[in-house]
């Protein structure tokens, strides 16, 4: 979204004003991204063509960034989760860019956030077990560019994950 206004999105160089129907579309798609446009139109009380146009406009404006399957990590053998706090030695533009590019290449990092203050980053790492995490930590995370310090904590239990965004 290019506009800072949460109710507007840029669509082909124009502003798209989101209304209550757009918010209903977004709520339904956050809940079930596999809805057909026919089912979506029925749920929000809109005919098929206008619903399809609205979904397409929301996609093209960048409000809807994509669709994906929500996988259960434990079901595919990824049973270990850790949060890793990263402090960089240098905070200049090149160090930050190098670190961020390198961390994007580590598939076990499923989320990375740049933070204000200390530490500089928060990484959510998922592996099959503690040994796999230790190997990743020793061989890859500690070798990321400009890393001064890594501090990790283990995730005991996930309480809220992948929650739908609250729509205004």
C-alpha cells in the first residue's frame, strides 16, 4: 500500500477508497483464501461481477499480497521453534543491507523483524529439533554478516499465530 491512509490504496496511479464491502471481502479472504468468487460474492451480498472487480482491484493495488496454504509445522517434522535476537557490530547502510540479504537466504528463518533500539533484529527460526537448531546457529546464524551478538530463547508454546489483521 503506497498511501499512509489505511482506507486508501493506490490502484493504477489512482486512489482506491476502501468501503465496507471491501473490508467484508478482506475479512472473508483472510478467513478462507480458497473461497471461490461465487461463494465470496454470496457471503458478502454482492453479485459476481462487482465482487470479482473489487477482488481484482484489491489484488492489483497491493492490499491483497497473495494467497497461501497455512501449514502445521509439527505435521511436517518441524517441532522446534526459537526466537533469536541479533545485534549488529555496525549499523551503517551496507552492514544492514548485507545482513538482511543474507538472512533472507536462510530458509529456517520464517520471520525477521528489524527493531528500533537494541537488539537490532528479531528472527523466528524453526527447525526439526534442538540439534538442527544448534547446527543452524553455529554454522549459519553466527556467520551472518556484521553479527556482534546472538541471543536466543526457545518458544514453549504458540498462543497467537497468523491472526487475521484487524480491519478498521
